[in-house]
C-alpha cells in the first residue's frame, strides 16, 4: 500500500534525488520539482498530500510558490526545508497563512517521516 503523495521541491539535484530515493524506500508516492514555478504546476496536476519545499531556489523561491499555492488551495499542507537562515518577516507571514512546519537541512529520515506522518 502506498502512503502519502509528496511533492518534493528543491533546486539541489543531489538532495532532490537522495531525498526522493529515501521517501520512495519508505513507500511514499513522490513527485519532484526543481523550482517554485514548477512546484505550482505539479501541485495542480498531482494534488499531493504534503509539499516539502526548499526556500532558496531560482526562477521562483519557496515563499512565492507557497503563497501562490495557498491562494488557490488554502488547505495545502506545505513544509519548508532550508539550510539557510530564515527571513523572519516572510516566514512569519507564511506561518500566519497556514505553513505546516520547517525542516532544517540536513535532516534525517526519522525526522522527515515524523513530519510527514504528523501532517496526515
């Protein structure tokens, strides 16, 4: 049985592929996107249960993508992932708009699974 459908969004291809592999190993259905613009398109196409989205990406960053997805899908479950310092103003705005959480990179598989399972 397949668990949750996850949209994984990150411009770091190595991170994207490694995380996708780990999630598929845990029997999650994984869709990937390499930037925020692609994430919006794939969200509309796949209706994922949860989105794991990097903040710092080319084309469209995670914050802009978050707000565009939430505008059309207020119940979207989105978790930010980042290895960088958080922009407090944008992060606070996202939290008020229904951000589900933050995972700081690098994170381990148990931490990732806990975050996904808590969002079901």
